[in-house]
């Protein structure tokens, strides 16, 4: 636990590359989409789907499967890319994202194979994860629930209602990962609610907390293994990330929170990701 | 005038009905936001504690967590006062429950003026409007304590979101055990041919009394109860209304978006002259007695009879 072998790490890095290329594929050309937040959580999503989670595209309704919820639903492009890579639907479907009638909507919907809940109205996905974790306890099932929230999302009051409830019910089957990229739709998170000491906030509510580099796959998987071994308390993994990670011209900027790629910038984006 | 009817408490009947259902179906869970005695979800807390989940005073989290529970096969019944379970977590209901059509039951207690003492902040005249406008939501307003268990069973038979509104106080019994409850169909409580008094919940007995007043003026009024606000079946509504010339709708709810609005919507292709009695775009206030408030805001048999006469 806490350390993975080189072959596993290499395979995960290849998956992360596929996920990033899948995000670009899903974004398409000349359609606005949430590139920045999808790229910032791409490595975490990769680690969950291709290392940590017990799941299978062949049995998406298995009651014992681990659950993943993208509470920061706008970053669903990363999830779509991972689901396609995992075989929940064909990779050719990615290009239909957000087109009329597509099974891949602008925010997560349960109609999409592999998507567990309708999220994207910020704060709500976390609470849905709480409900799923409570259900797991009631039914004495050993699945684990993973929720990714954004750092801007932490301004939602519901986040802290959910944080309290998770502790009251000792939801050690719940892990919340904060994609702390420091940027939200309109600018820097620190220029808005400046939510400092995020680990301390979760710890004050009785959570066991971890801090990681959200782009270091070895760090991510090692910490996820530690988090799921915790007994008696919910776990929060605070991941330092870079908005737009991998697409250099989109990194650390809110310009690509929700923006489009032209044929030219798309080529640049692909080249940039390939060069990672 | 008939003698005063027997009165029973709808929320007490609800608690017992939920307990019976939860004993039979272990997937039923009751969630409450620290008001389980008021809402009577305490029946589950006390008798089936493993099926009770206290969510603290956090209604938004409660509703979204209910969605998560439903996604794992549970049948959550979500409770608190009507205003706090509909208006406060409204968007959570829309996004997390109704959009994905999850099997979550929202139960609003202390509707209308029925929380008379607590005043305007705790009274609720908006719940039917708020819940009716949501796609996939079924909306029930049971007429009395006898009907409540039938409504709970009907809610369970629907694999999707349901809202049930409940009065806080003892209210007159106007139905019997054998009276049928059919989703989407009005129930004729009393026949008549000139005007139909359309009622639900606590206003049903007022309608019956207004009918007697009208009879003294030689006018024949029917009283038609609407325990389903949505969906409403146009054919069933027209059949229940018969050949009356006019309608009076009476509700312990805003005249905007409630019973009167639902009836107007289904009759819109061939409408009848209608007087709507209810909360006229305003808030309530505190009083020591429920009846004082009903009278203060015009929910009385006399007022209903007057409105009917004005239409005839
Ligand atoms: Mg952010």
C-alpha cells in the first residue's frame, strides 16, 4: 500500500494521456466547453477508474460497485473520456458531446452509461455521495463512494452540511477529493471567497485529511489507498492541481474554464498533451 | 346545518401509515431535519430506528442525500415543514430528484395556515405551485386523515418523485374507509347541478357547509374534492363537474399555482366561470387559533357561498 510498481505507473500514465486526448475529443471544435477543470482533475479521474475503483462496464448496475460522482459536474468531459476508455460506450461517442440528442450532456446525467447521478448544480453531488455512503452502511455493502468537488464549489453552503452529516454517520466509505486548482469561472479563488486551510476545515468537522500533488499519479494512488483504509471517519483528499493541466496555453487561467478550441488551438492542445 | 364532523389528525395518520409501509418494505427510509415529532416521522425513529436517518437542520443536504439513497435502491421519505422541504431545497429537488426521476417522496407538514402560532415564516401557501411545475413530480393533497394511508400507498406504487402535503391540525373527516382514492381523479363528495365547489384538504368540509347554505337560497351545489393536483385527468375532471355552470375553487394555498390554477389549466379549452378562493398573493400571520386565521383570510363556508351566488 502507498507504493505502486513502475509498470502500473506507466500504464496509468498512458491512461491519463488517453483521458486528456478524450477531453479534447469531447470538446470538439468551436463549441464552448469546460476544458480547464476537466484537465485539472484528469489524473485523479484516471487513478479512480483505472486503479482504485471496483467497477466494470459489463456490470454497471452491480450493487457492490464503487461509486464515482463528479460533483463539479462541468468537468464531466474528464469522466466521459474515462468512461469511453473503460468501455462504457464507444470512443466515437465522445465527439457527440453536447450535440442535440447525444447521450453525453453538458453536465452529468444518469442516462449516460456509467454516470451515477445528475450533478453540476454545485454542492449537490457531494450530498448525493453522502446518501450513497449511508445506503452502503445500511445495506452492509463494502463499496466505496468517491466524489470530486472543485475548490470554487466549496463556497456552497451545502458542502458544509454534507461535511457535517458525513462525520455524524462515520462514513469511512466516502472519500471526497478537492480539485484545488485555485481558479473558478471568473478568476482566482483567492480573490473571491479565499477559502484557506481547506484540510483544516475538513479536519475540524472530524474528517481524516490528506494533501497530495493532484498530477502525481503515484502520489494520487498511494494516498487513495491510505484514504480507503481509514476506519470510522470520512476522508478528504486535497489535491493541488493546475487548471488546464497539459494544455500549456490554458494552464492556470480562467480563460479556458469554459471556452472553445479552434482547429489551430486544438492541434496545439493535442501537441501539448502529447508532449507531457 | 349538520353536526360538527369527527376530526382527526392527518399527520398522525401519516406517521402510522408510513410505519406500516416501512415494516413491510425494508427499503423505505425516513429522513427528517430535526422535526420528526411534528412531521410524525418519529413513528419510524421510535419503532424502526434502523430505517430512520436524522439529517439535522440541513434541508439541502437532506434532499440531495435522499437522491443518493434512492440511487442505491432505498425509498426515502423526506420530511420537514412544507415550506422548508419545498422552497428551501427547491433546486435540489429539481436537479437531484425530479430530473433523474428518482423514487423519492417529499412530505410537507404544517401546510397552509395550519402552523397558526408560528406565523408567516412557517406557514406555506406555495408548495403546490412549486412542486406542480416540476416535470416528473406527482402532487397529492389528501383530504382527511382517513384518506392519508391511501395516499401513502399510492405514492409507494409510483416509481418516481411524489409530493404529499399534510395539515398540522385535526381536520374534519369527509371520507370513509371504503371511499376510493384514484390518482388524478377528483372525488364527488356531494352532488349538485348549478355550481361546483372544488376543494381539497381542510377546505372540503367548508365546501360541504357552503353547499347547505346555498341550498337555503335554492341553489344546488356539488362539492368535488381534488386530492391529486398533478397529474389531473381532463376527462375525469369534466365527468366529476357534470353540467354545472360555474366553479368556486377553495384552497389553503395561494390562488396562484394551486388547485384553482390546476383546474383552470385542464379546463382551458372550454373553461367555466370560476371564482378562486385562497391566499390572494399575500403572507399569513400568527394567531392563537387556526380557525381565527381561516376566518381572517376568508376561508369560510359563508364566503364560499357568497362567491357561488355571485356567479349564478
Ligand atoms: Mg477551481
